[in-house]
C-alpha cells in the first residue's frame, strides 16, 4: 500500500461528524465538540481513539472491545483552559517539554509544562503499510518560539492498526535554537481506575523498587492522616499491588518505580490486570525513558490509575529535578524521539503479556 498523507485544515471540522477516509479496516472521522475543539475519531475493528489534533494532540478517549480505558472525571467534553486542570478528563496528554511536573516554591512554570494544551500549527492523517501490516496515524506539529528564549519543533504522533487494541504514541522534539535546550518529557497516560485490578510490573513492590513520593505538591490538600498514609506506604508499597479504593487513594498516591527489567524484546512492560481477565498495558524502550511514575487517585470527582507513565525525569518540578540531574539537554539541531505502546489486551493477549513481564531479565 502506498503511503498516503492528507493535510488537514481547521475548516474541515464541523459539529456534524464527517468520515474523511476509510481503508484497510480503519476509518477517520472529523468533528468538533460543542466547546469548539476539533477532534478526530480513529476507528479500527476493535474500537476507537478520539484525538484532539490542534490541542496538544491529547487523546481524549480510548475505547476497545467495549471497554473505556479513560480515567473517570466530571469533564464530559474537552474545554478551553489556561492549564491542564481546567480540562482534566483525557486519556493521555504530553507533559513537558521545557518543564514537567508539579511546580515547587522555586518554580514559575505551569503544572506539567507548556505542551499539554499547546496550540498545534498543523495536523495531518497518514496511512501506509509496513512489515507489521497496514496502519493509520494522526500527526500534529507545533513550533515553539520565545523571544530571548527557546525555539523547538514538536511533532506528536498516534498510530493505530486495524486488528489491534494497542497503539503507539510518539513524540519527536527538535531543538531549532542555536543554544542548548532543556528537555523534560512524560507520556501522561490516565488509565481508568479498576477496582481489584492487579498491577503486574517488571520490578518488585519492595520500598527500594516502588518508592512512594513523600513530597506533597501545592494542589494536594494534605492532612495528618494523609501524611501518615504516605509513611505507611513508604515501608509497605506492596499494599498497592491490588488496586482498591480502601487502600487510601484520596488524596493521590504517587510512586517512582526503579530497577525495571527488560523483556526479551528489550522493552519494559507493565500491565493492569482486570478481574475479568483482560488488561490495560504499557511498554516502552528504556533507552528513551530513564524514569517511570505511577499515579493513583479515587474520589467523588475523579478516578484514575496511571499505573506506568514513562518519562525523562520525575514530577517534582524543574528546580528539584534539575538539582537531581534529571533534566536532559538537547544541543542545537539535536532531535529526541520517544515511543510508547499502550492500550487494551483481551484475556488471551494479557496472558502473553504477563509471560513477557515474568520472564524479564
């Protein structure tokens, strides 16, 4: 199949859903939400993704085999906002790129940086075929330019195949400045909270490998009970191997995962195994990501189990991460590429994935 590219324009999008392309078992429909935000529904034989091509290329929803992978929230549709908390209901957003994490007392950056709500300059749909078979992708691009500051191009990408309920999220960043550029990136995938779901990971649940975040960001309302809970988790993080509301996920629980082992495919694999036998999955190349963070939250406003968020740094904000040596630098003209494979596995697929994790080396 010849590689096909369709360059999109904002006037292609209307409140009435319009099928733009259908081929090789995949379709792409364009529409706008009532908030005016443009969206693409990519559909294959197992489900669909809703992607916001001009709004940070968020994935607003992921649903496969009738299962919604997306965090539960009060946001029914995406909203125009000044920061990510003003529209916090999506399945995935790109966190970074110059700054990432919760800003601390010595930081002035927005929560999770400038990329989550970035206004993208262009978007396109690509279709093609490779050794694995046909694929369809949404690609967006934005050029960040600040007088007396940084200058980069970011190109996020989502790729879906006809018969698979997992998909690929990519990010390419090029430093267009003549000066070095700092880089902090996280693939912030907000999976649904699964009561009695079991986290399967290629590292232990002991306090050395599953490290609770003891610092409390400003957006979290802490009390003595919460601080005591963090202290308990510090010594016994294995209590979170099975996800339940009664482990105390309000306020949030955040963990840094260490000493991951690679599977035979040289990737790191994580899985949230649902009681029904199916699962959510995340895998990545550890050469691209030096860190991975877990975020669990369940209250009457939102529920989420972001069980594996690959990143180049932690979430303590620029000042702390820089002091810890976790901020990457891109030289002038240098390109950084990231790829995460994630999504849904049926019961049979989950058993194959589980065997990969259990034979990790």
